C-alpha cells in the first residue's frame, strides 16, 4: 500500500466514493509544512491507507491534515523529530500549548471544543500508527483517557427555543426559497444531518404499508442506508413539492446529480447558468445571510423574516439545531431514550443524552420541582421547613447531623430510624428533605464528571446506562441553578 503512494509533498486526491457527499470533488493535500521525514512518512501513510481502504471520508482526512499542523508546530517548537519520542509528558504540554494558543485567523484563543478536536486528531493518528507502523510510534500508552472528557462543556443542549421555532414556522408560509421552505420541514420532521438531506433523491419518500409515508436516506456518517422512517404528512408533502419544483432542472442536469432534489441553477459567479447540487455552505448562507468582514452582503431567512433571539439580535440558525430540537422535544414528551437514539442513528445512547437530548425549561421545572436549593443555609426558615420541630432540629444540627458531603438533610431520622435513602445514598437529589448550596457546587461538578466518565466507558449496555442517566440529568440542573446563584452573588 505504502509503495503506491503518490510522489512528492503535494497530492490531488479525488473522492471516488459514490455514497459520499463530496463524490467527485478534488482535495489538494500539501505535506510540505512537515520538516521531519519520519513524521511526514507517518502522516502520508495514514492519509493514503485510509483513503484507499475507505476507512474515512476523504474530506475528513483532509481536515485531519489541517488539524495536524498545530501539533506539528508544537513538535517543531520542542525539537521533536519523531513521533516515537512522545510520552504522556508531551501530551500534557501539548494540551497546555492548545490552551494558550492564539489563532492567527481569528486572533482569539481556541475554544474548548476546538482544543479537543485537535487532540482527538492527534490521538487517532498515533493509535493508527501504533497498529500499522509500530516502529515509528511510542510502544506504550501515552494518553490517560481523561483529556477533555466533559469539564467546561455546556450543560445545556443548544436546541431552538419554542417561541423562535414558532416564528420560524410562521415565516415558512411566506418563504419564497423552496429549498429553505421545504428543507426546514424535512429537518424538523426527521432530525437528519444537513449533508444527508442535501443528497435526498426522487425515490426517498414511499407510501407506508399501513398508512402514511416513510422516508429513506443514506446515513453518510455511519456509511449505511437508514431503515425507512415513518414521517408526518407535511414532511412527505415537502419532499413531493421539491420533486415537482426540480423536475425541469433534473431533466437538464448531468447524470451524476439528476436524481437529487437539492439542485439549482447558479445565478451568478463563475458557475453561472450551471445546474449543481446545493452544498451545506450555500444552505447556511440562505439561512443566515452572507457576511464578509463583519458586513452583511446578502440577507438570509432569519433577516428576511426578522427572526430574533431574546436579546433582540438576529437568531443564529443552523441546520443542525433542528436535529437537537427534535431530540429535545422527544425527551421532554417522555420518549424512551433508546427510541431517540434510533431516530438520530447514534450507535450509543450516551451520545444522544450528552450532546442532543435535553429537557426543555418548562418540563424541566416539573421534573425537577423537588430539588432543594438555597443560596445561604443560614436563611432556612419556615418557608423551607414547614414543620416547626423539624426546623428547630435543623437549626441546631445543620453543621453536624444534618450535613452531608454535598448538601444537607433536613430530617434524616423518623421515629428513631435513619432514612433508608440516606443510608443507601440513593435518589436524595429529588427528596423534599434534601437541600444544597453554592458551597457544594464543585462537589456536584466532580460527581457529574465521574458519572459521565462511567457512562462513556460503559461496556454493559443500555440497562446499565439507565441507572446513571436520571442522576446525570438532575446533577446538570443542580449545577446550572447553583451557578446562577453564584453569579448573582458575585
């Protein structure tokens, strides 16, 4: 395989995977930024072998080489000329390097997510090399597994608020761009990824055997055909409308794209007059407008229909938010997590709950109404503990018998018996006798990280995960409320 690699440092590779979203696109690789021949050989081999074997999309491999540039800069700064010189100490130093690095493009520090992405790329290349090029890579494990595991990540999923979603749907009535009008309906109904939607074909929608319709599409991330998914009538109608709208365009299009629904005739630029497949960048422009150097050059959907956020600014709408909103709506309505996982096509329920499925505020308030939180434990009064005897006992024992490792129990004993919950330390968070304060914020954060790590490393299946998920959701809410109290006090 390695002997067939292209010569030189500049390659032009063509995506020849017919199921790829970038089928036929040319990607230009330039490895000249890597001075070390040893490191360059590893990266070239990684790209070439994964390209030829189809293990990763060519677009992902292209992004990997770009992300590796930062690690290569770190290696050069520290005079490291071979990857087999790396130890855990270098990985720790690289994480520190990422935290203080200022992007030359944005002139800002890297976001937490960007830092994690860069390290994940390095980790993937090194793990691959340890398997296929063992002499070029460290012989021992150099990652602890604790790098970027959830600390500092947002506790709330970025779904579209109900009031904004309502305005979006009202705006669709008068929207004149059919790709936005019907595309948003499809995204809301299915939660599919934008790249998958843009490759829907004329035979995607079919009548259901019993009633209604199903939609079938190719899941490009998991590289497999999705099972027919029942969809609401409005989704089926949206697909049919696009079939009708693009009929004449498809008759004129070349064979490679004539079955796609999201194709259009270019109205300006170098491709003027050509019929091409719509890409994700264009779709984003149509949603939010085209900005250049901080100036809006072309209005998008949110500007045309005055879709504003709570601060009165134009809402930053992305296609992926519809996916997160669908998952959140399903969870808020009590849908089983396994069902949400299947709809989104996730291989792990942990991915679903960690990044997609949240509980909306109004439902959250009902689910977590028993959580006891107070800013100052010395302000506990009859409004918090209604029973006078219990209140007297608590004030006398709040720093002794009532104190727990992450809060307080207002009545740990009844008729001389210690509460069974307290003995087993189970489900205290929603008990009406439990109170916690900002002084325990870090303890709750630590517990949350521990549980998420256990969930991430879960090898026992969904049944095991179900024991953790409710507590994780409650801890997220506790941390959120305590942080709000802490911010108000600062």
